[in-house]
């Protein structure tokens, strides 16, 4: 079995330690120790400590779900349920990382920008599913519905480490009924 490359070990250690103690309370020497590398190697790969956060943002899943995999033509509710199920499975693989990055977004503009771009991708994904699932002739406010659902999904995932999150069945049914 081959050992994970040093850069990846550093990122894994940083993610774990930032989640445990926070970004500001985690010295690079502790990251190096956890990763099993010399401190200088941390600075070789990541010139500044905030560069570690930016690299962690790149580890977030892209949430690119082909619309045809979830859309049931004419059934907005079922299509949204399917989409949220796939998003949940995708995003739960990064629950700790998501929580950590949301916490650090207030003080690190690059992290905030990346999370806002991620939110925009989720809105776009939801918008596409709603548009593809709507029966012909419907002209509801797809944009508002996509934003509301993206907010609910994002909120659940940003707080997932703290509580058992309830499903969005009621909210999805409400949005589907409002659109149709």
C-alpha cells in the first residue's frame, strides 16, 4: 500500500485540526506534526496559512448532477425529492469540511467567494430540475423556488455536525405545490 502524498496528508491534518480547534487556534507546527511532515514542508506547499483554507475549498464536491438522472417529467415534487437525495449523499461526504468553511468564511474572503459560488451552482442545479420537471405551459417563479430550496439545503449541510437534520419532505412538497 502506498502512502498518501505529503500535500494530501497536510490538507487532511489541517481539515481535522481546523474542525477541532478552529483556524486561528491551529498552528502550522501542529498541522505538520499531525501530517507527519517537517514544518517547512507545510510552508513549501502552502506559503501562507490561509492558503490551506483555499486548498480545502477545492476539496468540496462539485454537486454536478445530470438533470436527466433525477427529473420525472410532469412531477416537480418527485424530481426535487430525487435531487435533494443525491445532493444529500454528495454533500454529507464533506459535512465536517462544509461546516469548517462556513465558520471561517466571515474572516477569509476567498473562502466566502468559493462558498457563494458553490451556492450558485446548487441554485442552478435546482432551477434546471424544476424547469425540466414542470408540465408544459407553467410559468411559475422558478428562480425564487430554486433560491429557497438551495438556502434550506445549504443551511442543513452547514449545521449537519451539530444535530440530526430533519428531511426536507414538507418543504419540498410545499415548493412543488406552489410551482404547480
